[in-house]
């Protein structure tokens, strides 16, 4: 139970952070004309192709007591960063970054440019256009980004194992908990936890995609579909 | 209108996230300070549970045990993992930590000597006690589970014994490596590997004691002397010391003996 709550808490926090970070990044990726944009796109997409152990290894070294980030954290806050919940949050934010940014960027991309031109002609600044035109039309993309980030963080294993240290109450997420039970040959417990997570994830995804479909079909209406 | 619809929901989500962020962190944190954090090698999966359970009954000190491969703990501790005690499955890793100045000086203690056995599930047709090393060469044996010799002391012992018995080359292609000795045991217990070379302590555990085993002769591998050490950045050194004393006391040793551990003969502290 502890582990499940910890995992959900981690997933919620990471989703919220990535939503806040992902919006400006996705906006920049969609509308910027900087020639070096492809480099940023590649960096954002890296966690998609890298095995979790690669990211986990570098994060462990960076956040550990001998790494640059770890030492800075120790000096600033009086305790380490690796093997803490905060360290997990940072690791998860990096690891789930493409799952937030790519759906958002894709959604922004599909907004008809003529609408943006019309908004500009009507003297709306870029922020106003973003908030009043682009965002409402990108609700399906935003929901997808949130759900994917949430689900991906919930299911994280490799990075958590390397950076977390499997400390109960702080970094023993549900995926690690299941792994622990299997190693201890407590198959009953493993099954219960795994099944609980499966059902929870399925219910969350069903609700979100169900709602998303209703919203998606009426994106141009002034009122949300009832 | 649409905008207000979106904004309201974003605000609610942000508030929910903020609540989720701060509340449970405060609730959970103080409870963690009191517990003794132990990093235990995977072969102690069941023995340590018994030891800490008994200790908690006697003294009321709760423990928080994380099991894994000794090599992994070594790396994590080097990078600042917040454990109080490290029970390794060898003495190399604690000695290296000592040399790196990451331990409480003088706290290195050999607490047990481990043994390896060849193990098969009850249903297996292989009679390990009679066939001994030949069990590994039987026709039906497609996979042999051992712990990863790169970082697991029991894996190293298994490979060493295989080489001394002269059959390593024949079986090497069929070895499957568990990330630690527990995972190796789980491979063979679940039937995914037909035979395994596992720790005696795991073979004697409730989950596996019904299986068939053959104790590999001690001459075939270097003694698996297991050392424990108190870590330098522990916040709980007194409690750690007391637990270590308990493990080496009569009742602690009785529990270890139940899992097939021998008591290290001679010097209690590392001679080096």
C-alpha cells in the first residue's frame, strides 16, 4: 500500500511539473525557426531510445555524493539528493520528458495557422493567442501528455532501481515492490500488488480517454461537450 | 468560455498536485528517522528477516531492510546511499568501503560463513544428492541458474566451484545469471532454470526447503566469509552497533545457524 501511494504521488508530481515545463518547451519546438532546433528535438527524444540504465547510471553519478549536482544539493540543503524522493522526481522528470513534450508539440502543430494569423490580425499578443486559441484547441494533446507522463512514471523501474536505492517510504515504488516480492518468492503478494496496479492504471486510462473523446469531437464549440 | 473551462481544471489539477506533494512528505518523514536502515546481501533474505524480527521484539527498534546484490550496494554506498549498516556476502566490499573512508573505523565484523548448494525443486527427476556435479550434465538440464559473478559473491563462489570441478566449460553456455543470489534462486524455484547453484541459507528457507539439495564440498571454493560494517554517514550509529552485537550474540548466531551459516572461526575483526 505504501509503495502504491508513493508511486501515485511520484506520478502526480512529475506529471504536474512536466506539464508546466512541457508547455513552453513544446511551444518553442513548434513555432521556433532556429536552425539548431533539431538538436533540442533530439535531446528531448533521447529518453525514448536510451535504456533506463543509461539514464539511471548518469543520474546516479551526477546526483550521488561525488557528483556535481549531488554536492551542490548537499551544500544548499544539508542532505544528499540521490536515494531521496526528490532525486526520484528529478530523475523521472528527465525520463518522462518526451512523453509530455511530444504530444503537446504534436497538438500545437495541428492547430490551423490561419487561426493564429486571424488572432494576430485582431491584435492579440502571443501569450493571449496561446492561451485563448492554441491551448483550447490542444486539449486532446494536453490530456494525452498528462496521461502518458502519469502512466510512464508509474511504471518506471530501471531508473528508480539505480537512483532510488529501494528505501521503503521514500523510494520503494510499486514496481520495485513487486520485484522485491518476486525475489522473496512471495508470489501472492507480488500478484496482489501487480493486479492492483493493473486495475488502477486501466481505470484511469479508460476514464481519461473516454472524456477525451467527448472533448475531442467538439473542439471548436464554445462549450465543452456534455 | 472554453478558456475558463480549461483554466479552472488546470488550477484544480495544480492544487491537487501541490497537496499531493507536501502533505504525505511531512507525514512520512518523521517515522523514517527512527528505523535502522540495513542493506543486506540477498542471501540473507530470510535470515535477516528473522534476525530483525527477533531484535525488534527484544528491543523495540524497528528496522528497514533492503535486499540486493552486495556489489550494487557497494556502488550505491559509494554514491551516498543512506544506510546505517551494510551486511555484505563477502569481506571484499566492506574492506573496500573501509579503505575509502566510508565506514565507521573498526566496525568491520565477520558475522557468518556462507555455503553454496546445488538445488532442484521437489518435482525434479534429478537426484542431486547422489549425482552431485553430474546433476548439471543431465540431459534435461537446459538452464543452470547462478548469481552474477561480476558483483555477487555467491556467483563468484559458484563459478569457482564449477571450474575446480572441471565442468565449467561444459556448462557455461547454459548458465543464466540472476542479478543477485535471490533472483538466481527464484529462477530455479519457478522452474525457469532446471538446476541452480544457490546459497544454503536460501535453500533452507520456508519457500525452498522442500527441494532437493547437495552441499558443494567446502574445498571446491574459497570460504564465503561475510562481513558487516557500520557506515560513516549513518545517523544511528549506536543502534547500529547494538544490532551488530545482537547478530554476533548467542541468539543471533542461533538464528544464523538455522539457515546453515557457520560462525567465522578465529578473529572477529578483519586482520588487515
